[in-house]
C-alpha cells in the first residue's frame, strides 16, 4: 500500500485577515467540493450527501502572492480548485472569498473582477470572428466602435494574431485560438486572472512568450494576481507560490522552485515504489 503523502507547508508568507491580505487575495476556509456520483474513484471518498463524491477538500488557503501556480497529477483537483474562484464550482461546505468578495453570494461582482482562461478555448470564445470576440471584451472600456476596432486590432497584434480579425474562430489553429482566448480575457482588465493550463496548445516560442506575459502582469499593474494550473514544471517554478494537489488536497505549499522540487521527488519516489528503483529517473 502507498504511504500517505505528508501534508507539508514551507515558509511562504500568507496574507492575514485584517491586514489587507484577504481583501487583496484568496481566502478558502474548510472548502469541500462534492459532485454527483454513485461510487468514489481511486483516492476519492463519498461526499456529505448521499449519491455524491468528494473531489476536493477540505482545503484551507490564504494566498495574496502576485503569482500562484497549482500543480499535481491528472484528476487531482487542480481545475476544481481554481473554478471555485469565479463561482463556476460551488463549495458543498466552507467559504471562498476572492479579493474580499464571497464567490457564492457575490458571484456577479467576483466575475466582473475575475478573468478565467479555460484549457479549451472554444468553451469561452463566443463571437463568430476573432476580432468580434476581442471587441466584445472591450465594450465596457471603449464605447465608440471605431476606437474599439483599433484597440482590438492592437491586442490581436500583441498576441500574434494581426490580420486575423476577420477569421472565423473555427478556422484558427488550436494555438491561435488559445492566444485569442487569452487576449479576449485580458481585454476585460481583470483584477484577478485565473488560467487553466494556458499554454498547453502553444509551440515553444509562444509558450515562453505567454508565460513571460502572464508572470509579468501583476508587476506591470495590469492585474493584481494571477493563479494558474500547469503541467509545465518550469512555468510553475517561476510562481511566487505553488500548491501541489493530490487526491483533492493541498499536499505541499511552498515557493515555486521548492514546491516543484518536492513534486519531482514525490513523483520519482512513487514510480520507484511502483516500478522499481530505476524507473525512468532520467526523464524528470
Ligand atoms: N462535474 C463532475 N462530475 C464528476 N466528476 C467530476 C466533476 N468535476 C470533476 N470531477 C472529477 O474530479 C476530479 C478532479 O478533476 P479536475 O478536473 O479538478 O482535475 P485536474 O487536476 O484539473 O486534472 P487534469 O490535470 O487532468 O486537468 C477528477 O477525478 C474528475 O473526474
């Protein structure tokens, strides 16, 4: 039987209620997410109501760092955790406060401040063409159509999509769509940006470009905080703080480099226990 993972938290500065930390960051208290399901999968337990399965929690978290990465195995609960941050997933138990607002009772206000970038861009692109999609996001800040058009074209250029404004979103490549989805979300000027694997479809050059852009957003004043999930450990290592999730729990919480180091060691140890001591150690 696998030894259970020890919960560990390294020395990371946490925001405290009352000193501005929670109002400018994230505060999750005893949060549990249950989904409908008859039988728990591996590593899962039954939920608090009959016919539900627990996929996350209990999770306690205070985070006001400008960049927060979330890493862990497939199905561990990363997307579920970040979906709590704009009310896409409701907690069965506990409370989620985002920059001082309750994600359940003040969902509209939370969503007005939170930009969410989905792994699959087609989930969020709603307009027929690339240009129209960015223009939709610019409606609040650019009331006049000609200015909106020009601003949209500028944003498309910045994201390597110059000249593609008239192109149907279905006629863009996967990577172009992922960049368009990010451009459209950034056009809304979010205070908090939440991104679920934002570089999975990108080539190496654009991966580095987008990672650099995302990590620079808080420092350049374009948003206060960014939270992202990723399987790219180099990207995760650059975050101010990184949470490692396993079986719906935060099992390690540290600075980016320290958490990534812990995660690599943990994965290798698991592989060695499962497949023997020489199992693929050179590839991580
Ligand atoms: N609505 C739902 N109904 C049933 N099960 C769900 C639901 N949402 C999530 N799950 C389950 O919860 C677990 C966590 O899913 P989640 O998408 O958060 O994982 P993840 O860590 O983001 O995985 P990946 O790295 O593969 O994207 C998985 O076992 C998933 O199948």
